[in-house]
């Protein structure tokens, strides 16, 4: 399991109108050139167009594996020139960390900040709108190549070229890929749903989602 990787990109964005429909968004991120402050509100000067769906302590930072872009470029060749780090609105880009080797509750030191994985990223319709790929958000969710979000445990500074070091690995053993597989299953096991509904390091919104599914399956067993 990869324990240390280089942060290859750090991105921040201002709120601006979405191309096409004009709704406010901060998906248009730009790379920073040097270390920036990060705290439980996220990266300094990074904003959200919709505070109900983005931001907050359990969604302070967004991380997307750079290696996924080659997969999307092959699947959507007409948009291949656009499909590169930062375009899906992430704050952090790396190679070597993916949903297959990252768990909710894993703790990383990034630069001088310490962060904890809080949940998978739920893909937003805005990634489809931005890239003019109608089914992109659905494909991101169905494949589980969604990236993930962090809560900030210790404020600090991080920037491109800094090291992201895993300093604690969650003991429960459920990777983000496993979580998506359970989420996307037509009839997941009661045991899997119980484990996720009770996972205290998982963001409340996702715990409620699994608890509701668990309740439904118990009532329709």
C-alpha cells in the first residue's frame, strides 16, 4: 500500500457563472504555485458556488487521482484534451493513491497540515455540464472513480511538490472502492450496510444513506 506520494497539483477556485446556464460555481479551479494555508474551511481563497452541496468541515478538501484522467480520456476521446488534473474541481492531485488503497478514516500529513478522509466524493452534475459529457457524473459514480474528501485535523500549509504521507491507516479495512461497490449493489449484504452505517469516521450524510438502505432491506427481506 502506498504510504507516501508527491502532491503534483493544488487547485483553488473563485465563484463564477457556469458556462451555458450561468449558475454560480467554483468548479473552474486554477493551480497554485506555492504553499497555501488550509484549515477546516478548506484551502485559502477556495470557494463554493453552493454551500449546501459543497464545503463544510467534512468536505474541506477534495482529492482526485490523476491517473483516472487517462481512463476518462480513452472513454471520451472528443474531450481528451480537456481531461487533466484540476478539471473536475479537485483541490489536490496525486499519482499513487486511488479508491482501491484509501479508506475513510485514513490520516495523511500533507505539507504541514494533517487531514483525514471523511467520505467518497459524490459527483456533481457540474462536471458533466463543464465538459459537455452528459453521462460523466453517472459514470464517475458507477465506476467509483470519484475521488474523496477530507476533514482537516491540524491546520497548516500545503502546496505542489509537498509530500502526502499516510500517518494512520483506518483499521476497518473497507476501501473507498469497497464502499462504492456496496453503494452501487442492487442488494448489498445487511452486514456490509451495518458496518458502514455505524462507521463513526464516515461523514454523517453517508452514514444516513447507508442506514436508510439498511432499514429498507430489513423491511423488505
